[in-house]
C-alpha cells in the first residue's frame, strides 16, 4: 500500500469512519493536475483527500465530479 493511501486510511478512521475502504481506493490525478486520494467501498466513495503541494492531506466535502467515474 502506498504511503498516501495509508495516510488517507488512517485519517479516515481517526475522523470516525466506520465502513471499510476497498482495494479500489487509491490516488488519482484530476484534469487540472491536482492529486487526490479517493477512498471507495463497493457501493460509493467514502472520502476524498486532496494532496497539497507540501504533502499534507486535506479532506474535501465537495470534490470534482470526474473522480466519481474512475
């Protein structure tokens, strides 16, 4: 498991997440060049984190629609 995905899992569970993310979770680049870590389960997206330039993960309440389809 890559470091960003591992850090996103930890942040998700620390914030009270109870559903288990699946192996389809991982990092993605958007069309605007920003990097995101998307945590998914079999039904939907559980959480999306944007990777800031300094490496900090920021959880998003609203995220680009293009992340839904991937």
